[in-house]
C-alpha cells in the first residue's frame, strides 16, 4: 500500500494509519483479477484461507473458522463445489470462490479489480447479481474498478472517475452520463441513449463513418 502524499484516508471514521494489518484485514478484503487456475486447492481450502486474520498459529483451524467458511459458501451459492479443485472450475465459478474467501474473511468492504474481466455474458451477469445481493441484503460495501462506464452506472450508487491520476468526476452514478463529463474522462464523444429497463442513460459508441 502506498503512503499518501496529500490528504487523509479514513476507514470507518478512523485514519488508515491507526489500523494494524490484521485489524484492517478483518474489515476490508481485496479480490484480484487472478483466477487461481494454477492453485492446487479445493474450493473449501481456498475459502478457508480467507480466515487468515483470525488464525492462531498454535490453535489451528477452529469451529468458528469452519462456520464462517460454510456461511460464505452458502451466501455465494457454491456449497456444492466445496470439494472441487479450483482448476476444474469455470472462470465465473473461480471468481465466485474469490468473493466467498473475502466473505469468510469477515470483510465489510470488498475491493474488486475488474471482477468480470474475461467472463462471458452469463457469468458476468451472475457475478454482478451476486455483488448486488451482498450489498443490498448483507450491507457489504462494494468498491470496484472498471473501465466499463455502463456497468458502473447500472451497478453503482456513486462513481469516482480518474484520468491520468487525477479525479475528474466524483458523484452520483447517474450524473456521469453527461456528454461533457464523459469527454473529460475518455477524451472522445459518445451517443447517450435511455436504457429500456433501467431509468438511466447509457452510452454507445458512434457508428463508423466508413463505407457500409
């Protein structure tokens, strides 16, 4: 983690520097893009690794750890995969396993790095719905990095847009769908249309001006 040169970072009202790594790990969990294809673990073993902030080096895995793993598997709907190896799962299933490990960690905040990258539409939709459910039903805060502004608007309450290290927009998700704002973010123009189901605007790229 980089030390900030300016400003102040707070986690649940306290400066970040006041947290020990163990205490911070009980509050926040990072879900990377890495999909675990080369890891020789079962789903249950991998999710159990999410309990590392609670492990007692002398006590081993306890009942509370096992219960947390079982709960995480149930909440993410992958209990039936508990004994499967990671390298036998689909990309969407592996991403769900990573999220389950973060939940077993007891995190109140999930930090996700492009969680639907490389997934097909079906598995992407399943991951997005899982994250929405965790947010709405369990109160888990989701902070996700994405390059897809449509997904960001459809799935988020607030958006922070960064270009070349500078914040160019910070506010309610729907307000990013403005031609001038989008131009500042992407340095290009888009067509804005009304989504047929959501009461939101989304962007589409302009059609090619070349020959048909």
